[in-house]
């Protein structure tokens, strides 16, 4: 039976992904930092499918020792990982000069290194079996730098580069590597993020309604099923992903003008 491991699986996009796979009746392992949130997620998924096999492990993806041990326990219980989705991530918006160094490093450790640690835990086994799928969750902020998101954008851009390089290494061994770039999504983390989002970023990012986690998750699962490498959401992010070198100069010009106008307000 297929074994799906999801980091950041206790809420948001990760939990929405778990709901889809729960309905499919596969074995699911959810990893996140907070045990209470994991237990609530496990109980919810049990209501979705009372006979579902759901395992939970409390671990911080930023800690390589923790995440390796947690994934080993999951594979010991449910068998080798067939699908890994690295959905764990944090965002702390702030101007670069006011963002504490530890907050910058925390986002890099969680968003980039956290995915690397999880991939490292399953990659050798996938190569040996010549089978496996890996999906890394980046962000629209991993396609273009956003005012007030220096650390977050850096971590998500880096994740894209990691996925690109790993894809070419993994493909000859039968392992599929993908990366997706979700837009603003209605998650608990997004609610917290809005409290700290700079006005300039709010103006730049416009008034586009955030996506529902279920819609984002459905597109991610379809991409995993098809083996697509890059997954974009909506026309704007699709254009950025496919025609970035052409689109970015115009967007940066517009961003600069919008930010300048804000600075001139009385």
C-alpha cells in the first residue's frame, strides 16, 4: 500500500493534502512540531475515513536528527516512503534591517533546510527501489522577491534551485522531483502573517483573494499523479514561472512606483 509522508501535515495545505490521500485509503504519516495539532489532525482524518492508517510524529524539520529519526519510525511502521511532500514552512514578514538575525536564519532552516532534511531521509531508499515521488512546497514569493520578505523569498527561491538540481540527479534513477508555488492560501499561518505584512507588500500583492487550501492541495496532488515538475497557480504566477525574465522587469518597475507613492503619503 502506498505510504505518503507529509511534513507540516497538521494544518493548512499539508492537512488539506492529507484529507485527499485519506480518501484514497493510503497510509499517511504526518510530521509537525506541535503534538496537540497533530492529534487533532489525526482525529479529523479518522472521521474522513474511519479505517484510514494515519501515523503522527512530532518533530521539527529544522532539526536534522529529529526529522531523520521521525521518518525512520514512520517507515518502520508503514513501509518505505512512496510519496514525500515537504509542506512545513514559516513566514515572518519584516523589513530586512528590522528583522532579527535569528528570525532570518529560522526561516532559512525551516523552509530550505527542513525540506532538504526530509528529502535526505527518503532519497537513498527511493533511488535503491528506483521508485518514489517528492513534492516540495515553495511559494509565489519564490518566483519574485517581495518587499518585506527578504528571508522568506530567499528560502523559497533556494528551494526552487534545490528542486531543479535534484530533479536532474533523480530522474535517471526513477525518482520524480517536483516543486510548487502556491499563492496566498487561507491557513492559520496566513492569518498570522497578515498581522505583520508591511503596507508596501499589501499594495504590491494586491487584493487578490487567497486560495482555499483544498484547491491548492487538489492541484498539487494532480501534479504528483502526472509527474509534473513545476506547479503554478493562477495566471499571474503562471506567467512569472514561465516567462519570468520577460515579466519581472515590468513588475519591478510597477512595484517601485507603488512603493514610492506610499512613501510620499502625508
